[in-house]
C-alpha cells in the first residue's frame, strides 16, 4: 500500500482544487455543444478516447496493465458504477431540471463519509467534520436554490430527482469500491482504464439504444470541447484524482469536490454571461468554511 497522509498538505489542496476547476469548466464545455453533440455521445467519446490515451501513456511508461493482480473484479465494478452514474444523470435530466440534478449529485461526499469508516477506521469523521460537510453542502445547495423555485418540470420530476440521488450514490460507491478492493494498491492508470473502458462500452450501448445521431461533421468548437473533455479532464485530471485518492483521505478529498459546481457557476458567469448573484457569494463562503472544518485536525486528547 502507498503511504497515506492523514491530512491534506499544500500539494494535495492545490491539485484537488485544480481538478475541481477543470471539472467545473467541463460542465460549460458540455453545455456549449449539447445542441450539436448529444450528451450520451459526448460521454461515450470522452470515456473511450480517454481510455485509449491512458492505456498508451501507461504502456509508454512501462506500467504493467495486463498482469493478473486480482483487480479485475474491482475494476469491472468500479467501471460499471462509473458508467451507471453518467447514465442516471443523462436519463434523469429528461425529467428534472439541471439545477435540481446537480444538487442531488453532490450528495456523493456524504456517501463516501458514511461508507469509509467501514473500510478504514482511521477515516471516521469527527463531529466538527460532519458539520463541515453539512455546511459545505448547504453552500452548494444555496447556489443552486433557484432550481427549486422554477416551475415544475412535469409530473415525472420525482423520477429525475430519484435518478439524481442514485447517481450520487453510484459516484460515492465508485470511490468506496476503489478503496475497498485491490484497486486501492493498483496503478492509477490501470484503475482509470477500467473505469473509462467499462463505462465507455456501457455508454455507447446506451447511446445506440437511445437512437443518438453520430457524425464527424462537427464544428471547430465541438471538436475543441470534445478534445478538452477527453484529454484535459479525463486523461490528465482523472489520473491526478486517482493519485490523490491513493495517498490522501477520500473523505477530505470528496469535500473539496463540492467546489466543482461553484466553479461551474463562476465560469458560467464569465464564459456564458450568466449574472452574478448574492447566492453565489454566500455559497462560496459556505463551501470555504465547510472545507476548513473538514480539514481541521482533531483536538489533542
């Protein structure tokens, strides 16, 4: 097992915040071309191209990818959970609003916080850390509270909301599966190839079943967005994320991912021209305060 740090150091904080920023920008990139490239098509291209890039990177560095190391079962589980998460999100958006969906998705850190003590007793949360997660999540919910005041999405909105909750559970379960199986000691590249490869196949099947149109006659903006999603987000940031999960506590890392939707809102302001709101400022304050509580060291006994 690699050395695991009990607290996030400066390097970890910089990397996880950078990842959250990239993931927030990814939402803008997806939204910008969704009228041209269907969401399931985008997700499939991102996963499959990302898997090829990571596999090529691993082979170039001499990282063993085909060795029998007991990771196959865990890899298939993690990949299926990863693919299921995205399937639930895309299907759920047919019945509920994006604002509601993203709030439900970010229940995932609670899933990790609840499940991690069953895997590692050292990662049991103290009372003030639970309070920090609640405060940070409240900040995120506040930023997207407008979604709760919009007209009802339709009589089947409950189905979309439920799928959002399921997606959050699957996201948290993916992190737990990585830590609870031999994937915890596997190379991050191998873990990522499992997730991208399995999810890519599942998403492709879902896209074909959904009847999505596939074409290479895309605009420069669409190809740029797909390249960003596949290379920067999937290839670079996901490798960094899995390295972090192997070396730092997953509960503390997951708390920082609550910055992702806040970054998404900020980038929406600057890139898409969306207005700045008081709720955004309040959400940032809540997230920062919550993260500070989660990462505060336990008082000496």
